[in-house]
């Protein structure tokens, strides 16, 4: 099973730190890590002069036979800002997951059309979303992975967006996301004959502005104050304050660095938004 979610870069170089935390020898942990790689608990992929490390996005901790490999997988999965897919069957994790997905679908079918911010936000927060003061999601925007969604204060996601937080989505303070924006947590492995899913967390820092119909793909990290122009596809790290647009998401300019404003997406003027 090669469904996977991104964890970090060059993990092998940091195994010594993990060994100290786990109170085991570096050699033993390196052997356990190699075992995880050989048994599809972890994955390495070349990315330029670095190595991308992912872990299996279906929670396989229960079936791992290597004691230290199992312990390492547990540590790694707690560092991914998303809930792994549970082992499906007649068990409590599956029941909780199915209830949460049903709660989420009711929101996407009906609740997201209710013209009151507090109703929609309350529904999302009960589902596990963390949404800061003054932030909101306007009507007709769909949310997936509600329990892995984190939004800071005074941020707004406008109409008719699709917000996929299943691999973890963190949105900072004073962020403006315009209508019809797509934020997509994953894709599929184009190099494999099977349809394995690949996903990665998305981070959107403070004061970011994403214009209409942009697509923010899995693994993107948008630096503080940057702008993603309309119809732009971004699947990489964007430096702070850069204005990004066009084919290849190229730099087009730079914003002031002393940004200080409120988005104000939830107020009397947006009462029915």
C-alpha cells in the first residue's frame, strides 16, 4: 500500500535527534527506519538535491511487526498535521471517522448555504476545525478534512471555494482568499500503475492574498504577505511578500513589508455572506 502523506525533507539526516528523543541508539533507529522503507511504512523520493520523506497515510501502526519501526511510525504520524485514514472495519476509529465524514458532508450539502456566519462556524468547530476570532468562511464554500483545518484571526475565505484540509491546512491571520479558489491537499502517483494517493500539508502565512480562481496545490507554503494572482497554480514555497502569477507561478513584484490591515470578512456589511 503506497498511499502516502508528506512528512519532511531529509529525515535520515535527523535520525540522531529522533534517537535521542526516543532513547534508543542511532544505529538501531536507522535500522528501524530502513525497515519502514522496505515495508511501505515510509517512503523516500528524490527532490533535487534533497530527499522527500512521506509516511503511509493509512494508519498501519497496528500491523507493523518491527517494535522500534512501529514506535518510529507512531512518532512520525503525530508530527503530520492531519488525521491518518483509519483501518476500516468494525472498530471505534472507523465509526468515529464515518461520523465525522457524515458531519462534513451535511455541511457541504446544506449548512454551507445557511446565510449566518455563526451557524456555519459553529458546525465546523464542532467537527474539529480551529477558527480564530473574526475569521469566517462565506456561503457555498466546501470543506474537506474539517478536523485538520486551522485558521487564525481576521481571515476570510469567500464564496464558492473548495478547501481540502485532509493532509493538514494552516491559514494564518489577516488572510484574504477570494471566491472560486481551489486549495487541494493531494493528487495521485503518476509513476505507478496503481492509483496511489499522494498528499502534503499546506501552509498559508499571515496577510496572504489569494485572488479568484487560483489553485493552491498540496505541499504549497505561502510566505507572509505574498499575493497569488488570479488563475495561478502554485505547488511550491513562495517567499514572503512576493507577487506571484502567470505560467509557472513566476515572481511579478513585491508588496510592502510593513503590512498592517484588517480583512474584515465578518461584519455588518457581510452579515448574509
